[in-house]
């Protein structure tokens, strides 16, 4: 049975002091998630080292929000997989729609980043999702399939054991308008079918597919109850310990 992974994407929020406060509060609220639930927080780069120290004695795992496709070099402002590993990160979010939209990230670039992350021992949380006009045109499936094929190109079945896909409809991110559980389930199921075609059923059945886009304490349980929804990537609602802990608490025990 697949695990449920609830990850918090802090985006560009929280100074070091604010991060310490939030992590300490989270630790007191999320003491022992049941064995089939994994909790990950993805603070900004500047808080990773301090976060790793605070999470040492905790079940909460650490992730970053982005990573360079290069190993090292003259790339001002970039952060490499090796640097992330050295802070204690286990996960890295790749290809978030905000990276695609504001920083021009393409499926090809995200694919190269995913390969680097995997080779470096990080688990990539790779984001896909359609825009509002694409959903309205009825091309959600084509858009998401193209993204999934692009970001997973050249990966092995073995790599897929460490990959997480986050389905995040762009129109649902930060808008308060989540996809309905059935809308999300339909896309998740189609992603799983596509991965079965590209790799195998065994790979597809093991793949963790998170939903993201306005996940909140009051809609998390219904979303997470869907067969093919294996977790959540949470933005706004992960910025307070109370709401993030409440989302974690609504994950079904499978
Ligand atoms: P949101 O963000 O929960 O604030 O909609 C989700 C995300 O961007 O990962």
C-alpha cells in the first residue's frame, strides 16, 4: 500500500526566526504521524540548515523548493543538489507552476533537474498541472500527459520508486478554489495509467501522486480519501502549524 505524503511548500515566506517558531510549533503538534503518513516541510533555502537541526529528533522530513540542474560552477544565485544534501534535505520540489510561469522552467529543464536530484540521492516532488484556459478548452488530459512524459523522460523504473508527482491545477493554486475530489481523482487516475504505459503497472501502483491547490483543513479529508490521491502539497495552509497539523490529521490511515 502506498504511503500518504503531506508536504508543506513554504514558498517565499518565513525569515530564519519565523521558521524556528513555526517548526517548534509543528513539532509539538505533529509528534508521531502514523507509520503510513510522511510529513515533509520545504522552507526557503535560508532556513534549511536551521530547520535540519530542529528536525533531527523529529519524524518530520526536510525538502527544498528548487534546485539547479548543474553540479556546481559559476551560476550566481543557484543552489546545487550537493548543497541541499549537505543541509539534510531528503526531498526537493521541482517544476512548481510558479517556477514554470515566472522563471520560464520547461519540461525539459525540469527533467534534467529530476535526473540530477535522483543521481544525487534526493527525492524529487515533480509538479504538473493545467491552467484555467486549458481546463476550459477540455485539454487537461493532453496538457498533463505531455508534462508527465516530458519530466519523466529517460528515467528508469528504479528511479520512479523515489519520484513523487504533484498534480497541481494552476487555477487552484493560491486561489481558494480547489479541484473537487472527483476532478482531482480523475486526473490522478489518468496519470497513474500513463505511468503504467510508460513503465509498468508495478511502477504505477507504487507511485505517490499528491494533489496540490488550495488544500485546506476543511477539504483535505475528502481529497485524501480518493483512491489515487496519495498526499497533498500544501501552500498557504502550511504556514501556520495549526492548519498544517489539521491537514495531516485528516489523512486516512490506509
Ligand atoms: P496553495 O499552494 O495551497 O496555497 O494553493 C499550493 C502550491 O503551490 O503548492
